[in-house]
């Protein structure tokens, strides 16, 4: 089984990145941008046999149309790494951030594609907040509609066996919450392992900073420019609307968050504040309704990414037939 880790960064190699490079059982795909110190990552390629650095020139050569549609100086460049993993027959991919330091348990308990007994939560609405069933119920996950936070903790619980397509691992330290929640609470979290694993029959946000997905999800999952800090959150709702199952599991990283302007973060989250409830309502009717909520540049990226993954499968299917 081929396992890949995808990171994108504009900073010099962090402690997090170096620790991921030491994960010998994984191929590390680092996606550069125009501001990335390329020489330092090219040096990492020489030091670690499992590291592949995608220089901007490599990206334009491998995926010229996708690269052009993505544009530069944005975290959505991560999508190039996803496409690279797909055409290189990755079976399981982890998408991580360079400010999430892997703990000793990182990668030790992969439940993707495995039958797993979980807490299964439900409620009367369309959404489930993953933080609502932890000891930090006063917080909410980035991308959960803030209009719904008043009643978000009103869940019922059962026990079920599921086979996850997506394993959204949590994060100790500075959690993945939205700007309003961070302004109000400025939390530092240490999540209790006893709360995990859990899932929900409702739509729930997961991010791209400590998440493991299988190949079936990777075919459809990419980061989209033009929608601010919903680039990974709306992608999560989209793949859930396609029927893929997400399970949340215990913290495996400690986040020492890179510098952010919270007012800028709030501005970049506003598209979600205004549109996420309506988006999910229409995704429930038909996943193709996703396109109706995307700006033109996002649509082009999603269309190009799906073209790459589907054409790769079709080509390999034809090759198998010819044999």
C-alpha cells in the first residue's frame, strides 16, 4: 500500500516538516510556491529518499492547465500535490500543515478503509459540529455555521460499525476554529482520547491540516481558490455529499499556529458565514449543485482536477483491457 503526505509551504523547513520527512513508511510530497525557499527543500530531497519537492517549474510541467488555473501565492497550490499523488497511484493520502507538529502517535492508528466501531451522533438539523462532543463544547469547528451554534450541542449518541473513507484527526494546542471563536476564547486544547473515534449522519466540516483520505475520495477532493478559508471546508461538504464517510479520531498533532491576522481570517471566512447553510441544503439535493456556489476560478480548478483524475483512470482502464 502506497501512503503519501502532502504539505504546501512558503516558509523554510519547520520542525513539523522535518518530523514528517522522518516518517519512512510515507512518501512526502512538498508543494512549493513562488515565495518558498526552493534550495532548502531541494536539499531535503537529497537528505531523505522519501521526499519529493515539487518546484514551481515541476508543477507547470506536470500539470500546466491546473497550475495556470490555480494561480500562485495561495494555499490551494496543495491541489497540485493531490493530483501528483493520484497519478502516482497513492492508496492513502495525508494532508497536513507545516505548523502542525506530529506527535508520537501520528500515523500509528490508521482506520481508513478498516471496519471501526465508533460513537455515532445525530441531531435534528443538517449539521454536526465535531467539537460539540468533546470537553470543549463552547468552541466550534471552522466552517460550522455560526448561525447554528446556539443548539449545536444537542446531539444523541449510538454505537455503530463503519468503514471510514476519511479520518479527520484532531489537533492539540491551538485548535482549528474560526476567527470569531478564536477572538472570543483564544483557547489552548488538549483533547481526551476517550471522546474518539466518532462520526455523524449529518454534514460536518473537516479540514486539510491533519486528515487522511483514501484513493476514492482523493479522486474528487481538492483545495479551491477564490473561496477564502472555505477552500478545504467546502471541499469536505462536497465529498460528503458524494457519500464518503468521515470519522473523527484523536489528536495526533500539536498545532503551533503560524502568524495570522484574525480580521483577515474573518474576512476570508465570510463567504462561509453567508452561504454554507444554503450550500449544504442544495448539496443534499444534488452534489452537482456545488458549482452554483463557486466563483469562476474555483469552477475551473475543480473541473481541471476532475479531468486529471478521471482521465488517468480511464487511460489505465484501457491499458488493462489491452493487456
